[in-house]
C-alpha cells in the first residue's frame, strides 16, 4: 500500500504567505490561479491545530475543511510566489486512532508541499513514540521551540523569495513563552551576512501561548512583523485592527491566529508598497469550502486511513462501559410488536438508514463516525460491528429512549431509563452546522408518535 511504503521510508480567509518553490502533489482537479499574485505580492499560507481533523464528516452540507480541498486553496497561488507554513498540533490525544492520524497528517503535509512545519511539544512527543522524530524532516522542513534537551530541531526556517525582481527573505521561528526565549529574538532573527545584501526581511514568530504581556513586549521590539498565537476559534483572525495593513519595520506588526480543524487557510500577503523600498502585510481567512476541487492523491490518502483503521480493528477495540442495573440493548425490531405505528414512522426517517451512509462513504469501521450511526456503541451490550450485534445498526428507538431489555420483560411496570442520548450529542456544530438554528425542523423530521398535538403522547 502506498501509505505504508511511505512510512517505511520515514522510519529508515488568513495565512502568512511567502513565495517559494514547493512540491506540488499530483493534480486531478485544478486550483484557480490568481494572476494578481504574479508580480506585486507574495503569499504565506498559514495553517495549524489540525487536531486530527482529516476531513469533514460529511453528515450535512456546507461543512468546511479537508486536506483534499485545501490543495485548491494553496495552489491558487503559483509555487514560485508562495510559502506554506503549519504551526503544529497535529492531533488532540494519544489514542491508537490519533497515532494513525498523526502519520497520515505527515504524509498530507508532504503531498501538499509544505515548506516548514512547527512541531509543538505534543507533536515531538508523538513523533518520538512513533519512531518518526529523526526522519520526519525527510517529508518537510521542521522547526520547534525545542524545550527538550535531547531534541535537535532548529528554531528558525529561512526562505528567499523574489518580489518585483527584489529578494525578500522570510524567517519563520518558534519560541517557547515559558522558557523566556523571547529575550533572544534579536539573535534569532539576525543574519549579519544576509542583512547587507538583502533589501527586505519579513519575520514571522510562532508562539506556544497566547500571552498578552509577551505579545506587547515583542511588538515594542520592532523585530517581528507577524506574531502567530494559539487560536480561540476555528477561523483565523487578526488580533487588533484587521483593516490596517502593516508597514514592515514598524514598531507594531500583525498578531494573528491560525484557526483550528483545517476549516480555513490563513493568507498573509506581502505586497509592494508605494515607496520602492517598502513592503506591506495584510491578512485574511480563506474558507476551505465543499465546492473546491479535490486532489486525487489526497483522496487516496484518506482511503488509506480508512483501510488502516479497519485493519487495526479499532471498532472492535473501542472502550465499552457496562450498563446500569444489568440493562441490555435489544434493537428497534423488538419494539415493533407493541409500537407498530411508531416503528413504521421511524422506518421512513433518515435515522433508520443512518448506518448505510457510513458504508457509502467507507467509514463503517471508523469508531469516531460509527458511534452516532448505531445503538449503544459505547456500552457492553451495544453495537460492535455489522457481524457482531448488527441488529443494533442505525439510529433507533433505544438511542433516545434508553435500553429496552427490562421494559420488554414487563412493559406495564418497567419503563425505559438512562442512558438516553440527546439530539445535540451527535448533532454538533461539526456534524450538523445548522441544527442549533433549526431544532424544530429537525424534530419534525423524526416525529413518530400517534397524536403529536396531545402533550401526553409526546415521548
């Protein structure tokens, strides 16, 4: 498999954009070129905080993100006029599934032609555990604040670009706020020999903490043109006044965040100013929308991930808790005997075909997806796989009403009880972006009681 062979090699609208040569992936779609970038601007694309989000779940329309779509955004600028930077934090946890995602993200960055990737402390720990720390630089350049004494990763990456036949040098560096390395910024960004021959320098600093006092102190030094801080929202933002471009070399540079989950790409543009020797910076977020062209090798990479998850049996390994009071799930068919009307109404809803949507997408072995498309996967008597308790696939009666074993044994006496799912447990902003604005409309789609106007009938 292509992914596994690559791993063997390893182990033996707002983004700061600088133009530089990058390795383009194999092209199946095409990103729209913007001829306006050609002469008077350079672009530094800035991403970060993937947190394991390889692509949107696809359970509703209008979702943002996905490495296969990101390709179109990055390739909207010619390779000679761009630089692609990631600020790090590949995954959120350290589970087996997160470790698989970590390796997938490394290859995605390589296919997308990233120039430099900042490794956070958590990224370094994960790479070390996977045996990738020494060979990860074979895929792309890396930088890190490097708190661990045994980690030999540079703190700065430098790229030379051309703007209007002038050389522009772009420095991207990473600093650990807690370690007090901000005091060494002058040394970090100074290159005595280059300073005499290069007419323009752009300094980008990635911070590992959002510390206002530190940011203010850095801004007053007049060394850094763009400070990138950890995000507080999914969308990249400018901290301060987003309407003002910043003149390079001014005492106050841009302060931005890179966003989360790959929903946007930050675009930092370096433009020629009115004066011949001056450059200006501007920043905006570019949404990674579902209408963008998708790239074939990155589509294939996600299929590799799905196969990896299946081969590792993550669905069967998923942690399952015991139900209280010896309760068990029995499946929606068991409810049909006494609740024929409700069962018939439920059968016509999307919930009754929830599992088939996973099969269509190839995600029926991914526990992160399956949990919201079946009954009771988080509990011992719940769904395991299509072969093991397959009668519990689809979103059925017991998702909302609780396990039915005791109720079936003595219907008049025993009522269903917890655990019961709430709609918002699965209809989150990540999976159903419009749910919060239309809860009534969603409820109407699944309404299955006999007399909806009678309050006593509403379950």
